[in-house]
C-alpha cells in the first residue's frame, strides 16, 4: 500500500470508490458515510467531510480544509470509513494510516 502523506495545513480531497470483498462496486444510494481520523499521541480526533459524488457507482469524496489540517499535530493518524444503509446494514473499511508532515513554506 502506498504511504499517504499530507502536508500540515494542506487541503485533503480523496476520491474514493466503495467496493465489496470481490472488488465489485457497491451502490451507495441512501447510505450514510462517515470518517473519523485520530492521532492518539496528541488526542486529536476529527471528522472528515464526506460527499457522495455518484451513489450508483459507489463514488464519494473525503475532505478536510486547510484550516482543519493546520489544527492537527504533525504525526501518524489512523482512520476508517463507516457505511450505513437504510436497512440498517453497516460495514467499515479496514483501518488505514496517513502522516501529517511538516510544511516549510507556509505562504505568508
């Protein structure tokens, strides 16, 4: 798996597709999708924004503003994605990690 690195204070926009264990796209029509990131060392816990961009084709976007990531400490974060369908079916992705890394040039 590729290491995900995000610069401190950068905008996050991750385009995602929900697939089942066999790699088939799952329809997200009517589903609620949530995603929380956390860094246990600094006690940072934050929700990413979720937008379903094409429900029938399982497409959604996870995002955080530059101001939100600027409030996070540099370090290792973990997250997963939770899916809840109207018939009360619930599933979650595997947990994955990403790094918030230092920014040298801040634009000021």
